[in-house]
C-alpha cells in the first residue's frame, strides 16, 4: 500500500502545496505540470459538481409540524478517479480548498487518510499566525508531521 503524492489547491484553483512521497510510483512531473494539473482539476471539479442528477424537490413540512425542513445535499463534484496505475481521491473542504491524494489502486481507507491530512493542515498551517490564506504553504512543522504520517502508511 503506497501513497504517492499530495496536491493542495486553493479555492481559486491555484496550487498551494505539492509533495511527492514515493519516487518509484508515478512518473516525475515538473512544478509547471503540477500548476497545470491544479488549474485543470479545479475546472473539471467545478463542471462535475454541476453535472448531478436532478433530485425530486422535497415537500416542505406541514404548518404546525415540528419536523425540520430537509436541505438538499450539495453536489460534490469529482471525488475519485481510478486508472490502472493509480487512484486519485479528492477531499473538498467547506472553504473550497481541495486535497488531492494519489495512491495505489489497492490502497484502503483513503478517505480516512485524506481527512487526517486535512487535520494536520488545519493544525499546523491554518493555525500558523504567519500563514496567509490562499498562498503557498511554507510550514516546516506541517511538512515534518505529514511526512511522518505518510511514512507510517507506506511502511505498513
């Protein structure tokens, strides 16, 4: 089981972080290619979020009822893309930041892994008083904690 790479895209589609964890897994691509990947994925994600089936409209609760009105689930867009060589899983935060995790196709519990990475991001990047929102992530402690976590997964 191997985690190959992580890409973080801000809400405007800009690349704010990319890290490769396993050199032998995927072909190496340049920073420029990561920038293109981020912008392309952002656009595809936005389109796929709009390509959802039309769900029937729920009837509002009857007057005087204590039942809460149901709120439709927002469409999520592209969440998983699997090829014969890798699997791409996307976690889209409520603020629009996207975490893309590239793994082996046989990797299990990718959703748990990506949410743990998000927790590390929230703890060590977003709580950093020197970090500017939507800007590239330059936080050494985040890099160390992330690398430690991914090594633990890749060495299982």
